[in-house]
C-alpha cells in the first residue's frame, strides 16, 4: 500500500479506520475532489478471486458506514481488532458467518437487518463462502455518538445495545430479523449513489434516516434463542451457503441432510432458531430475490418471471412479490429502469 493510501487511512474516523486497515485493497485514485464526506474512494480487493468494490464514509464524527458490492470466487476470512463501536448490518445479498476469537459465531444472512456488539478491542472474525455475491451496508457507531443521540433514554433498546451505550461491559451479541421492504429500498438507493458532492449529500441524508429506522426495528427483534452451540451455528452457515449457491432449489431436504450428515429434525429446528426462517421460507425468498434481479436487469415479461419463480398465474406471483418487497413487480421494474 502506497504512502498516500496509508496517510488517507491514518486520517479516517476511528469507527472506520480498523475496518479499512484490515482489508487488502487498492484505492481508486484520484479520489473525487468534490467529495463532501470524509472517507475513502472506492476500494478494490487485491485478493485473487475477489471482484467488486467497497467504500467507507464518515457521516458524523463517531458514525460511519461501509458500502459493499463484492463477488467472492473463493472463501475469504477477515479478522480485525474492533473499535469501541456498535454495528448494524443491512445485508441485501450473500450470507456470512461472524464471530470472535473465542469461537462464538452467528449467521449473517441475506435480507436481514442485524446488529453486532463486541467487547472493546476484541477480534472480529468473518467468513464469506465461495461463489457469493455480497451487497451490504454496515453502519458503525461509537458510544459517545449514541449517547448524544439517545440522551440517556435507552430503556426500549435490546439489553446488549443498552449496555454498550451505558458503558457496561458488553458481551458478544448478534441478533437479526428479516429486512423490512422500506429499509431494503433505502439500502439499494445508498449503493446506487455516484461519487461526488451531490452523491455524498444524498448518502449523508439517507444514512441518518437508515440509522434511525434501524434502531426502531431492533426494538422489535426477539431475544436470541439460548443453547445454540458454535458448532450448530457453523453447520447452519454451511446450509445457508448451499441454499444460496446455484441449483440449491434442486436439493430435497433429505439430500441436504445427507450432504451435511445431519438429522432432519435437528437440522430444521436449528435452521429456524438461527435464521428465524424455515428452509422453505428461505427458498421462497431466494426465488423472490431472483425475480427482483430479473425485473431490474432483463426484458423478460412478468408472466415469464412468475412462471420461472414457480407461479402458474402472474396474479399470485404479484401478490407474493408485493408481500415480500412492499411494491408490485411493475413498480419494482419502473423504479430501476
């Protein structure tokens, strides 16, 4: 990494610096001179088999976000020493496993809003599987920023977040829930903003709005199920990776059990506990995500997309699509073309 890049990283906000320091990336120079926000230009991975981009931006002192649209041809393992910060993950595509150096792990699945609390300066470990496309936004907040934001009124927040803001020793805590349609739309808009002063202005406004909505949503996330071992969470992560891979819908539950050497009842129960969804529900969401992708990127008719998603009647598909994303297939196509 060159001197100019090292100097740029050293000047970053403490919420952002450890994340960027841990990445083997190259900067897309020259950085846009009209940029409004402090942070990085787009970053490209130096690792073989990794393509796409990331960008880190500081919205306010003590509040940053990382935009990520990356394709992984091979499994990647990331480790970095955490700042004293709370993280929200808005995962649009791609699943991963997140944990610490003590072996605690949890699945971060696609179409999920989750938060992560780690003890200050502990090691965060994240594993991303091969043949994965990750599209995500990570919001990173320092304690003092959150204290000023809440002004001591943290009673309705989950215990782990409340402990973090109050300065009590937090433990590893990762909890998530299905990503609401309105937050998905906001995240898509954030990823689509161009570099430059106008794009940064839009990012600044939308990032603050997304953070406020994220806090509203986490108040409704039920407590994580107790008694889920790290081994079980890893196995669920492996199952999620299979379901996310090409042709996963062709595997029956019995075949999945044999592939993972797992009892069917235990597998179904563990998947539900860890992800909050049944396997059939997760597959349904995969089909809806593929339908959304084709609406955005192809000229295929809605009838054709509905049939490929398993619906004989486009009206039934439209109902299921709107229940999933909050807009009709026609509206989704209009928004992106």
